[in-house]
C-alpha cells in the first residue's frame, strides 16, 4: 500500500516569521512570509477543500469531493499547510495517477499564497476561495481504464517557494461526487466510458469493481499501487 510521504511536525516550532513587502507596493517578488526554521527541510501537510469551503486533511484513504468549478468539469481542490518555507507565494503542482497502470490522469500547476496562522502553520490565505488550491481536473478524462468516482487514485502534491525550498507529499485517496444537485451528471462524466457529448443513459459500466484493477483481473488497487 502506498503510504503518505510527508513529514509531521514534532515538538515546538522554532519559528522565524516575517511578513513584509517592499515600499513600491504589493510586489509579490519583494514580499516574504517565511515561517519556521530555515535550517530545516520544508514540511507540508496535504489538505483539500470541501464543498462547504472548509478544510480537511488529505490522508491515506481519504474520500475527496469532486466539485463543479466555474470552468466546468469536475475537480478536486487540493492544497497544503506548510512550515519552513516562504508562503508568499509558493508554486503548487498536483497530479493524479491510476495506481493500477501508473497512467497520469491529471496534472495542474499554479502559484498560491499561504499565510501564517495561530496553529504554527502556513495555510491558504483565503481558505474558502478556490484560487488558493490546485484545481486538479479529475473528469471527464479520455482514455481511463477505471471510473474516477469510488476508486482509489494516487495524488501527489509538490510545492516550491521562490527561494527554491521544496517539499512533496503522496497519498492514495478516493474521489466521490459530492454535490447532490450535480450528482447524476458527475457520476456520468466520471465514468471510464464517458466521452464528450455522450448520452449518459447509454454508457456501459466499466466492469471494474471498486478498489480493483482492470489490468490484472481484479487485483486490489491499493495493494497493486505499493508494488
């Protein structure tokens, strides 16, 4: 089984936190929001945005919501809490892979801003706003071997601040259609057989039981991912 590859915080935070900007105005290149110990490696804790705008930890086996964004389709909003790096801004890169075939399903990269909080972590500046997360485009996707909804997929998150400090986390999670008003359409568009313009009622079932792999006749996906 694939385990989350991220480091936990231990003990008291040896913190250096500076949030300053240049005198020429809101120039992102001149601003700094470093929090933590510069002598230590960067640490990230994966998170995701829920339908109601709240934040939850992205842990091994988490159910993560597929949400309709303004740009259409269904996305997973993933982000990070961080220590020992500069959050003003960071570059976040998120990807989703099929653990059965190692095929890349989705990839997205963007700059986001983190801000120091009382918890001792850098967190999304505006946690309810989708611009503070990677908008990972989960479906519809062409060439899928398994459905997206209800199946485990490997999500990898990488971050880098403007000084080059980097961190990475990897976890297996299960996407699900989270918005009742869009559930039927979401379930349809997240089927392996779906193609743009298809009539959902006519789509065949993928034939792959939840949590199994199509390529090996039914091996458990989580077990297969760890081999």
